[in-house]
C-alpha cells in the first residue's frame, strides 16, 4: 500500500510540474525575456526597487542608457543595466531605440567589421552609442552622438 501511495504522489508531482511549465510558456509576459535590449526614453527617469511609484527609488537613469528586459508586469518592466544592477521602470519610460555602452577602457571603432580596417575613432569606457546593427558575428555597427559610424568588437560593448 505504501509503494502505491508513493507512486501516485510522484505522478501527481510530475503532472503539477508539467502544468506549471505549461502556464509559464503560455504567459510569456511573466517569463524572462531572451536578451531583449531597450533604452531609457527620457532624461532623468527614476528606477525603483519594486513595480510601484511608492517603492524605494534606487537611482535616476539618463536618456539612451541601454537596459536588458528581465520581465514585464502590469505596465512595469524589470531591467538589468551593464553593471548587472536590477531595477523596475515604468514601461512608458522605455524606448525601442537601442544603444550600447562601452565596457572596455578604450575601444576602437573601425571603418568595417575587420580589425585590419581603418581606425575611425576611439571611445572611452561608459560612452553610450546608438546600436545600428549586429549582423556580422563579433561586431556591432554603432553611431557616435557626433554622427560618426563604424564597427566595434561586440566584446567591448554591452547592450547588443
């Protein structure tokens, strides 16, 4: 009798796990995004420790700061920044326009996606640049705020 009860319990646990996994797959808004990058849409956006205007304010993020979407819930988005910090921001304060932030102490931007191509300019750490495309493996096409465009190694930026 005891073995039959244990087998029944295991089957029920397996079924419950299957149902829970199905729910997570059917409601993707509650599941972590697969490397979706957005940016802060306006200047001086408050980042919170919970999805509420009454939550503690963690810091103020500047326009164009790239963030990775962790989860969306009821008009709020939990995001991760380049340092790995997590915070909540109102979804309306995010932009689909993508940006990257330089993580290397000094990064080279080249004319083409080739280390041997002409060096156009160099960028210091923590400079934010517009993401233009990343369809060439290992490289990201970027635009500096001064208008210069070029290719930077993907391992020298965050947000691509």
